[in-house]
């Protein structure tokens, strides 16, 4: 899937809040596409993992967060933004994956 980002001014070129909002809105649309793709990987993980307890992998969580923090530093993104955003994203993806894992195997939650 190719991600098409709307035409938008560069942040340094913005002179009005309308331009800033246009850029932010375009990036939000691109992020939604990326997050939808990430969710499809969670669907695949739920399908592949044979045991429910393997859905939550704390070592993998820390590995992902470490990689994100390194990527954030390299990209000029504040770790104070990156880390909590990814920890929340990971938390919600794990909850989603548990739900998909259960659904695929007919596990009922009563």
C-alpha cells in the first residue's frame, strides 16, 4: 500500500494556523493508514500464535520501545512524545490482538 500524503506546506513555511492545521490534518490521514496496516499485522500475529499467553510478550514490548526511542532521536522526535504514544499504541494493539485471538478460536468472554 502506498501512502499518499496530501500537499501541505513545510512546517517552517507555515505562516498561518490554517496552514499548520492543513499539514497536521494531512499527516493524521497518513498516520491512520499506517496504523491500519499495523493492525493487520496484529491480525496476522493472532492467527499465527498458538497459545493465548504468547500474545503478551513483555520482552518484545521493551524491544519495540527501545527501537522507537532510537528512531525518534534520529528523526528529531522528542522521546517524551514517542515513548508514551508507543506504549499506549502497544497496549491497545495487545488488547486488540487478544480479542482477535479469542474470536479466531471461538473463545467466549462471558
